[in-house]
C-alpha cells in the first residue's frame, strides 16, 4: 500500500462517482484514508471501465439536455403558464 498525502497524485485525482476508486495514468486505484492500492484484477478493472464509460455517457446526455440545476422546474411543462 502506498501512503496518500495531500500532494500525492492520487489525492488530486477525481473519484469515480463518489466511490473510493480513482483512475490515474490508465490504472485504477482503491483509495482509503490510510493509503491506496493498485487494482490489478482484469475482471474488476473491466467493470470499473464499463461503469466509468456509462457515467460519462449519462453526464453527456444530461449536458445535451441543457439541464439547469439552479432552476430544475423552469422547463417542466406543468409549471409553464
């Protein structure tokens, strides 16, 4: 396990959907408060790849809809008068 400090590359990586998993330099890492460990199981990392791709596609679909989180009811048909 490697030590994780605020200046480490893993500390600056974005987590996958608020999980304890980050992708750094093409590798998946499991991260906890006490350190991190490289995920090497191909079945597990393949699932992480698929999940990350699905999350990216969902985020893009939301962006394509022009979702405005500050005013979620503005475009709802029932609120239009």
